[in-house]
């Protein structure tokens, strides 16, 4: 595979122990359950692309966005209680606009606003106390529980969650 092809796909290597020790598992796409390849995962290297990793199988639980780099102790760096159990590659070939509509209430209810840029604080920008649902119309976005892109990133499938800041995922991974 050419370097161009690999950069489009992404590559992450997981290790059973901290500091890139123990058995390893190389991944170049989504993996819903790493337990058949590794008994646990406590460090990883992202060689190319960007990934979302999860502390439960099937893309569930706490999640963390990982871009190119080395993560020698993934548990303490990410604040995860458990080890990484699944991962999803973030497609990076988006060349269009970024568009998302955010809603104050669950199920697309209440006050709404359309966004095309990062928003570091929805309360300040839109005078919304909460953002509990959204419709991503174009591009890829990260949602944070606190303003200024802080706190946990949210799983869109969870109900009753609040988003307080949003960031576009661009080709700069």
C-alpha cells in the first residue's frame, strides 16, 4: 500500500502493557471488540489518521479522540477507568463545509441553531442553557461536556447528556 493510501486509512497499534510493552495489535480500520486479539490495552501509537477509542466493546462507554502520536499510558492520559476495548477510525477526506444543527432539548426539540464553525461555549454564543441533541449535516464533529473544549467527549447515543462546546474534526490529524 502506498503512503498516500495508508494516510487516508489511518493506522493505530495497541499494546497490552504501558510503555508499548507486551503483545501488540495493529489496526487500520474500525474494531468493535479487541478482546480476541489482546487481553487488555494500556498504551498505543497512532501512526497516521485519527481514531476514537472506547473503554467498552461495540463503541460504547467513555471515549477519547486520538490523533497521530504516542500514548504510553492511555489510562492515565485519558482518564478512562478501564482499558481500551474498541476503536473507530475517523474519516479524514472531508473537503466540504462543516454544518451541524444543535438543539436545546432531546429529540431535536426546543431552541435550535445551525453551526458551521467551532463553538467554545454555546451558552455565550447562542444563549442556550443546554444542548442535548444535534443533527450533523456535513463533516465530522467532537462534542464536549464543558466549555472551552474540556471534559469528556460525548456519545451521541446517550440520552440526558449536555454538550457545551463543539469542535470540527479537520484534515489536520
